[in-house]
């Protein structure tokens, strides 16, 4: 899309440390290679400096990396870039970046100063339990930050929001406004609204916020692409095309055909988008289906009850209906990516896939070249697979887990699942030992943490299994940084049926590379989150523009 023409240039990277895969392909490791030759967007040669300089000949000067590390670019196999873009039009108030009311106010004030007079300031993601003050902001707090424009900020859970005085007055909420059905306008002892609006009462404010227009969204999406590249991500799979916005496919098409400077993109599409026959030329590699809800919302389908209750969550479809939906996707030539978190949902997803059988790829995106890339069904999240892993192995289903949840939602997992079950959540080690190839990913922006798309958050969590509060979720399922990197690169590429093109540093593959200032394999996992690539190449293109600046 847009950038499909590989650049003609030739570039030799020398005096680096090149990370390649061990013979089994399961671990990213240091190699003896110090240099990589890029020709026409592909990796043409890998070796030592003299050999690569020799191959370069008189076609320019080699680029001296000064001992820095060359690694494959990250593949985020499950992300919602469109939602990240929509979110970026709002002010992020997520922890840990917003850890007290003054930082929340500073962010809102900065946005108010950067937008036209009278425009709304919309924030989202504050968590009162993680603010130093341990309370909700009030109307007056927001007035201090944004005195002259309407402002509203939603809590991380989405069940409540706080409005400032101007927003309440624009929306016509006053002392006598009745509570709407299913909602509550919180008032103080004197009967004055504090600004906090619960459940359906949020609509009093949120329904009068003018929606973003397509142009704003397109610009935000292009900007999201650049942010992902800055994190070292060179390929993504947008995990639910067509459910966030009525014109999502059109906006994506427009952005990819001219404005996009981001990673390669593939799509899992909402089944309704495929069934409605909406025309688009986007590279869809599968149908997204849902088997259950979430662990933190206690709607994941479990075989044993959530902690402190008798509820076992819920399956979204009857097993026969789920199998029918998988079958329809297979008939269309597309594999499925089934959202399944609880063990009961994962078992249902595996059974549905077994009944439907494998998908025969019909599009070139899915087929790869010369049949070298089998098209695989996927289970998204795959949080508590339990005994289903063996069947997943024999059916060659790809688990697509998000270890960042261990960090960002780990405290909630301990509360909802207890210590034993949490120790078996996202069992990466068992998956790998069984021969499965988990494709690590972020699910951004679904995680309640700032910079949720940062791959290092997931790599660190896969290696440490420690929550944001420092609790351990058990080390048995921890994996090494080298393995986690393999899961976040080669396994991701393979999950997207792009294993023949990207995900590792091999001759003939696209030059999708990052250059890191330090060796992640030698770093303390805690330090990884500060690692930022200094150079990013996507099909040989200097995607950060860093070389043009020097
Ligand atoms: Zn998702």
C-alpha cells in the first residue's frame, strides 16, 4: 500500500552487532555478523565488515553504527491503531504518567492552550485509585486547569466522567436537572453538582461533544503510524477493522494511499464488514470473532468461578453458532482470529476451529509466496488456555497473547482469578515448550497504561511477570528476553502470514530493521522500557528520517 515500491537505494550498515535467530528459530541471539547490506529494500547480505564493504563496492559510503545493535523490527500482531488515533484526539490521563491531580490538570491546560477558543478539551483514562490524592477530580479541579472552555475527562473504566463548569453549562446541566434513567449526577451536601457523572448520566455531557471529522481522524491516524515506527514497530495487524467508526475502512484506505509513513499493515476485519460486502482494497488476513469478554470485567468465560463469587463469565455465542461463523470465514478463504480469554472460551474456540477446518488462502496477502506460508487460525489473547494448548498445537492455531496485561492489569488478575490461576495466565513458556509460536502484541490502546503500544513493556512483562505495583504473577511461565523478542518479531510475522517477508534478519527478506543504542539481551529487563531505536528501516526506507537529519 502506498509504499509498495521498494526504494532503489543500496545501504551498508557496518560496525554493528547483528541479532539473528538460533538454529531452532526460537530465540533471538547475538551473532558474529557485524554488517548488513540492504539493496532495493531487501536484505542482500549479512556478514563481517570487510565482506559487506566489498559487496558495496563503489555504491556509496558504508554507515558506521559505532557498535550499536541491529535487530529485526517489531511486529505487533494485535493492535488497534485506529482507536489509538481516536484516543490521541483526546488527552491521555492514564497512569503512571498521570499520577496526581496536578499532572492531570497540567495536561488538560496544555491541550486547552493548543486548540481553538471554545473547542472542547476531552480527556480520558484517569484512575482515582492510582492518583496520589485517591479521589476523583472535581468540577473545580477541572475549572482551575480549563477555566474558559468546556472540558470533560472520563475514568479509565468508562463508567464515569467528570465535567468542568463550562461543560455542565453548555450541556444545560444545572441544580434541578433530574438523574437520567440508569445514571446519576453526583451532588455535594449543598446540592451542587461536583462534576462527577455516573453511568448513563455521562451522556448528558459526552453526547454534546462534537465528533471529530474524517480529516482530523486521518491526520491522527497518520501520526499514530509515525509513533509506532518511533517505537521500533515495522509491521502491525489492526485487530478489528470496521467496528470503531462508520467510515473506518475508507479512512484507512485514504491514509494508506498517501499519508502513511508507518509500519506495514494487515487487518483482521469485523465479520459484519465482510458480510455487508463493504468494498475496500485493504489487505485483510482474517475475520475477527469474539468468544467471550474480559478477565478484568469478569466476563471472560471460565470453567471455575471468578474469585469471591459464583459467576463463571459468559460465552458470546452458542458453540454451534461460533463454529458456523468460523465456517463462513473459511468459505471466504480467510482464517479467523477469535478473541478468547477464559479457558472455557478458548476450548469453545478450538472446537469451532476444529469443526470448520483450515482456511485455504485465496488472496496473495494470505498465501504468501509459493505456498511457503501456511494460513493459520489465531486465538487472540489466549489468557488462560489450560488444557486446550495441546489441541491448539495439533491444529496449528497461533496464540496471540499480550504480556503487557500482566504488567498493566496484573493486580486485577490477582483479584479476579487468585494467585494460582494468575500464575498460569499467558503461559508463554508452556506454549513455546509445546511447540506453539505465540505472537506477542500490545492490544493498544485497550490497556490502561501510557504508551501501551511500546513493545518493551510486553517484552519486560514476559521476562519478569511483575505488575505495575510490583506484585509477582509467578516466574514459572517467564521467558528470556531473547525468546520474547523472537515472539514479538518472527512469530508475529508468521501469525500474519508474512514469515517469508519479515520478522528476522535473513537474506532475501524485507529490510525491516531497527538499530538500538544498547543490547537488549545484555540489559536488565527493567531498563528495556527506556530503549528507543535510533534508526528504523522499513523495506530499506529510513522510516524515522534520522539519516536525512545527520
Ligand atoms: Zn483487541
